[in-house]
């Protein structure tokens, strides 16, 4: 069994975005692993494994427009199922 079930990925488009601030906030407020936050002041790519992807989406939506959202169930993938 995996600790964090959902692979959550998205792009954030906004103004004055900070990779460090976003990374620090997520680490402080959300449980998960494999966090990746890369980009610049206008576009950030985020990748995070968590059991509560909707919380990540809600937070990121406060930073700017979110799109290219992917939430994959890694437990389901590990069992060889699609979707």
C-alpha cells in the first residue's frame, strides 16, 4: 500500500509567483511527498503526491489560474487498473 494515493499535477499562471513560497506553504500545511515546484514569476508547474488533491487545487487556485490539472490514482495504477 502506498502512503499517498493521488499524483496531483497542475500549472499555475499568475503574477509574482514564488517557487519557494509555494513549496514552503505546501510542506507546512499539507501531507504528502514527492513535491516538485518549478517555474518563474508567471508560470509554475506543481507535482505532489497526497491523499487530498482537492486541498492542493483549492490552495493553488488562490494563487492564479490553474489548468492542465491531472489527478491520478496511483493505488489503482499499481493494481493494474486504468482510470
